[in-house]
């Protein structure tokens, strides 16, 4: 059992604490939040509290930190945690620029601590099956990745919430939901080489957009087409189209409270297969795989190279959304 500090006790930090209530791997013992309301919430649930991350990092009883803070703080917090010898799990997006990502990854590497990332969609059973079937070549050459992850949760946020700020989250749908699909596209198609994004505000007053469409190009001609909307009722869909077949996954509910997935598979010469995959707690599974890697029980499945690739794509999508132009990605160094 690892004792952890949860940093940032807003919506997602509170969700993480709740999901780990009966975990046999991770035990939240300390809540870190500069806001009194967050600390009071944690105190009521039996956690020690502090407003100061440095205090948490000085505590020898803390094995790891789970960063649920706004992404503008991630790089400096990852570096501070690594230098204090704490393992780090960071919610998405890891950072918003490659320069910050390299600083953070270098610090983790130098300290020899474990690193996890909040891309819990990788841990959904249907998605893991899709990745394995693509790796095996069952669907032939992967040609196109299609994804839509849209929701209307942000309609209830106050206008001054940082998630709606064009300065703090300049492409709102990307950091909210779209980044999960970018990560999945990277995991299946590899390193993107170019991107075109269109961001608009069509149905809200959000200063950082409510509608995002992204096209990613990859080596060899593969393409990812991604949609993220912050005003339509929830819809989640992933599909990979290959030269020999395809597989589609449709979410029955928001991944925060999964109720299963409808999966359709078609292979050339075969019958159409439709089935339901039972729900699982992918968010907790991700966190517990992170904990298992700390204990030496297998490697964590999201590599640092993939984390960096997703940040590179995130940065390029942001540039394209602002410029309206196709943005090229340099070869990774």
C-alpha cells in the first residue's frame, strides 16, 4: 500500500479520492489545495491537509503525489516532486509544450522515480483489445482513426473557472476531452507529422471555444479525425479502419461512471460481430497500474516517448487552432 498526496481538490481530485477509497494499492492520506474549500472537503473525509505542496514533498510518509492541478502548474510540480524523490502521477494534459515536457521528463529520469499519466481510456477493456488487435495486424494496415469525445459538463461551470479561460486553457475542448483521443491515436498510429485544427464558439459564451475538429497526419499516410465538443450531450466513439477490417467502440455513458461499451467488429470475409463489453473502473485501474510499476510488478504501459508525442501533438493543435493553418511537426529529437 502506497500513501499518496492528492494535489488539487477540485472536481477531478475529489473523484480520484473517491475512487481510491477501497483500493488495495494506493491510500490517499494528504490533500493539497490552496483553496480553503478543497482542504475542508478533504478534512471531512479524514485526510490531513495543507495548502503548500512543498510541505507534502517534505513528508517522508508520502510515497507518491497525484497531480490533479491545473495544467499550467504541471511541469514545475513534476520537477519538484521528482527532486523530492516522490513518484508522480499527473493528470492530462501532461504539459502544454514540448519544452516543459522535456524539463519534467528529464527530472523524472534523473530522480529515478515512476511516472504515470491520466489517460485512463487506455485502460478500458475494449480499447486495450483494439490496440492489441491493431498490433497483431488483424485489421491489416491501420488507415484511419476516428474519435469523438463530447460532453456538456462545463455548462455548469462559473464563467471565471480556469477551464473556460482563453489564457489558462486556450483550446478548451482539447484539454478537456480531445487530448484523450490524441493519445489513443498516437498509441495506434505512432508519431504525427502534421495537424489541422478548427476551433469555434458556436453555442456558448466560452472564451476558449466549445467546438473543436482536428485532423492529424502520420507517416505513411494514416490519418486521425478527432472531434471534441463542450456543449452537446455526452457522446463517445472510437473507430479504427484498416485495410482488412475495422472495429468501433461506443461508450454507453461518460467514462467517469462507465456502464459498458458497445463494440462492433467487421473483418473481410467474416460476419459482422456486435457485443457489449462490461464496465470497469478504468480510472482506478490506471492508478493501480502506476502503483504496480512502483512495486516492480511490470512496466507502466504508457511510455515516456508516447507522453512526449502527445504533448507535441497538443502543442501543434493549439498552434493550428490559433492560426487556422496546417502545422507541421518536426521529427522528434
